[in-house]
């Protein structure tokens, strides 16, 4: 049974590779292979499909964090409509700066710590191996 399942995955992988080669050419297949070697992803999805999923995860994460922060600012700190709208605008600008590469998560974490003395745990969770922390 396990051998049959393995062969099914094997065939499906070949079919995906063939489809990618046929639809987008050998360069697309080479790019896909490099992507899988770098990321270690073993998935029935091709990188384009994975990227689309990542974009949706980022969008939902952004909306979730913005909603939580807005709710806390309203319920615990008394922010009204004007201050909440201003916060949303500034939050969006900060996220855009992060997306554009103007700042990194490390920059944000170290800035918070330098300015307030509060250490943000994200800096420890990211670690140097993720590529999300740059040397300063």
C-alpha cells in the first residue's frame, strides 16, 4: 500500500513537471527545481501556486493583526474614530515600508528595544538562519 502511494506521488510529480515544461518551457522547469531545492518544499503545488497561497496568507495576517490592534486600541486605550483611522493609515505605511524593503523586521525590533527598552520576542524567533535578520 505505501509503495503504491509513493508511486502515485512519483507519477504526479512527473506530470506536474511535464505540464510546467510544456506550458512554460524549460526555463520555468529549471526555476521550479531551484525553488524546491532552496526551500526544501515537497508539495504537489508548483511555486506559482505556492506564491499565490503566500500572498493570501499575508493578506489575511495583515487584516487579522490590524483588526486585533484596532480593537485593543479602542477597548483598552479609548481610541476614537479619528485616532483609529490615523493608526490604520500609519500601520499601512509601516507594512508598505516593510514590503518595499525600506526597513526589516530586525530594524523594527531593534528600534523598539532601543527607544523603549522593551525587547520584542520576534527578534529571537526570527533567528539569524531565516535571512530576516541582517547584520548591523
